[in-house]
């Protein structure tokens, strides 16, 4: 083994259980930030409009499938080369019929979305990992919700923007 390999910076919060109840802001990017998922245009009224590609439609369908049991995708946007989502994990319940439902972790939710679309395409179109941010209060939630909602209007200024 080589000792010259760079040490990767941990991207998850140390000692945080990503399968416990919580609100999370997730960004998943395509490999090499390729514009594969959608196109951002404008309507006749000058409003931004997102048109999903066939792969983007597959991603949209996958997000709908992931939105069940103890996982809620509260808000999301499929941009040309990335997805933003607010994921709510609700593991705790008083409903005895859901006691046998397996706890989902944030990593499992993202892995399921990536693997379903990878199988559909036949090869991976995703960057290795994903970005996450734990949403700690309603003010942060509202700010992130607005960011997701407004993302198409600021696409050309977005840090993920590529021509």
C-alpha cells in the first residue's frame, strides 16, 4: 500500500446518527457535473422553466418512490447537473403497525436514488458522495426551502452551473 495517498476530509458530522429523526438538506451531483437531468429555460412570461430529460424523469420517479414510510421528501428540485432535496426522516412513531418498518438512514435514501437510476441507465451517472446539511430550526428550513424554490431563477449564477 502507498502512504502517499491523500487523506480524505470527512464530510459527515462526527458522532451524528444519520438514521435518527431529523430534517436534512441534500445535494446530489452528477459525475463531472454533466448536464444530464434537465434543461433550464424560460416561459413566454420570462419565468424559469425546468424541462426534465428522460434521465431526469427517472430521477423524479425515483424520488417519488423514496417518499414513503419513514422518509419524506418535503421539497426538491432537479437541476441540469444536481438535485437539491429536503429529506425528513421520521423514525419514531406511536403507530404499532409501523414498528416492523426498517429504519432508513440518510445514506440509504441517497444510495437507493442513485442505484435505481444507475440500473435504469446501465452505468453510474453520479458523483461519488453527496452533500448534506442538518436543518436545525424553522428559520434554516425556510431559507433552504426558498433556496430550492428559487434555484432555477439563479441557475447561471449557481456554483454548479456549466454551459
